[in-house]
């Protein structure tokens, strides 16, 4: 019998997401399948494709999709239509603003329609450029859109070490080369060289700690940086220079 999903479960899922367009075919906007992303011209080389970990009920996916996952079973493929209220919300006209063109040029930005911009710590999309003015939409690009998802819960993570690995992957984007040891409520995690100088690691570290405490039941988490001196090669007898 397939396992039921409960709130707080750590699971791996795969999905495809489309925007419903009345009178035309749905438009794929997100997928965990690398080949499908390439076919739809959505491929992002910075992203890791394939199954990804997710904590059910954590609010990190659209509400309608989370609810559908909660009602699914492991190994079961499901499809769900999500209205804006349970997706990315309705569009808010107040989030469309006219800004001075000089504000962009001062930052050496030449705004163009469709360009994504960061203004006063807010992300938006340029929708029009007129004489001296730039119209920027700060709504989520999917706000006001009906979404359709096809998804499958592939597995439920149960083992303590596997939970640590999954949470690092979920919050940091990759768990490659992390050395993990879990014993009696304590996790010791040796960091790979890449994360030691990665700003994303420092930004996400405290979220990882919070999730490990809440969803992996850990009381102590140690992040260890290991530095080793390369061993010197001892020359062989043939390589030893003559006196």
C-alpha cells in the first residue's frame, strides 16, 4: 500500500508547471526535468534538475500545490489546477509604479521592456519605457494566473542522515561533497571546499540550522571546516639526484 503524506514530512518530488491560457495551449513555466526545460527554452545552467526535497506544509510552494501534495501518496502521479488565490495571488495594481528614468541611468542601467530589475530591494519587470519614465511591475510574474501542475511524490525521507542531506540540498541547492555524520541527536557536517568561500552558504546556513532542528530533530549541529596539508611526494631512488 502506498504511503500517505503528512504535514512536516520531508519528501522528494518531481513536477511540471504550466500557465493556463484560455483559448490557447498551456505554457510550461517550470519543470524538474532537464530535457523538458531545454525543449521549452527554460534551461538554467545554475539550477540542479531532477527530483528535489521539500518539507510538506512549510509554505515554500504555492498553497494549492502543497495541499495537493498533502492529499497524495508516495509513487502516485497527480494533476491539479490552481486558481490565483491558491497560487501566486491576485495582481495588485498598486504594485505597478512609474519611476524616473534617471534613477536607472544613475546606476548605469538602460531599461528595456521585459527586463527584470531590482529597485529598492524589490524585484520587478519593466513593462514600458517612455520619455523620462519607466513603468515597473512589482507583482509576481505569475500573480493573477491560473496554474496547472502535474507532480509525483517519489519518496519520503526517514533516516536521520538522509534528512540532513536533503535539507542541505533544499536550502543550499546542493549537498554534493558534504560529509555528514549523525549520532544521538548531533550532526557533524564537514563542509566541501566550494562552500567555504560561497556567499550563498553564509546566507542560507542559519535557515539550514533552523530546518535541521525542526524537521530532523537535531539538538546540536556542528559545521566543520577541514584544511589538510598535501603530502609531499618522496622521490624514488631513481629520481634522487646524485651528489
